[in-house]
């Protein structure tokens, strides 16, 4: 009898147009694409092996929209991918709003771990770009306020160059798996048949 694989729900949030969909589709093995109009939610599944354990990832993408699906979107989340454009000040400032959105829509006394992703690192940085020092200070503030379970992992990525995409999702998967294992009760939304299943193997 085949052992049922653990299903890890990973949501992606952040302002519209920062490149969330490009990162996910790059991780799924699809080519980089320019952002355009999208439906409110995309859903993908991907099977990977991490530390000799096969898990099924549910990757949710809201395209930066806030609809009435909040309770479903944030239900039983194992890890959150929080994105901003490293060349866009507003998307960086709005991280506080998204952290509050995550807190508001999760269960009381539950802290959902998240990984911070800076996008569009293929564009030359200027003095207006968000420095790593500012990001590190923001992470420290969030940690001090109790919104993070542990030290926040931060990656600067480029979907166009495939920079730090795999590396970040390996960490995301490890964090999600730890969160899953620490939960006493879990009732995942079974949508594994709605997305195209792919199998990938990352041993760390």
C-alpha cells in the first residue's frame, strides 16, 4: 500500500505586479513571462523529495488581490512566501500590511512561518533600490513584534535569470514541513487533482 504523502500548503502574497507568478512558474519549470492580467487565484501542485521524504506542495498565488476567499486562502497554511519588488518602495512599505493580513486571517494563537522574497534582482540596482540593510532591519522589527516564529529567511531572486528560485523553495519546503509536523490537527483542502503534478527531487 502506498503511503499517503504529506501535503504542504504554501501561499504567496505581496503587491500586484511584483513578480509572484513569475517566481512560482519558474519553480514549476516554466519559462519566465511578463506580468499581465490574471485570474484572482492560481493553484499548482509539485511533488518533491526533501531530505529523503517525498512531499506534495500546494502552491497558491493570489496575484496581490484581496477577495472574499481570504478564509479559504489562508486556511491550514504551512508556509507563506511574502514578496516585494526590490526596486519598488511602495511594495516594500506594504509588507507590513501583508503581514497583518496574514495574522488577521489565520487561527487565533497561530503564527504562520514565512520566507521573504525580493524580486526582480536582474535589474541594475540604484540608490532608490531597497538595500539589504533595510530589509534586515524590517525583518528584525517583525521578529521583535512576535509576527515571526524564528529568524526570517530572505532571498533576492530573479525569475528571469532563475536566480535563487530553487534555493529559496528548498528552504520554504523545509519550513513548511516542520510546520506541518508540529501541527496536532490538520485538515488540508484536497485540491491535488486540480493542478498538474510534477515530480522533482532535492536532497539537502
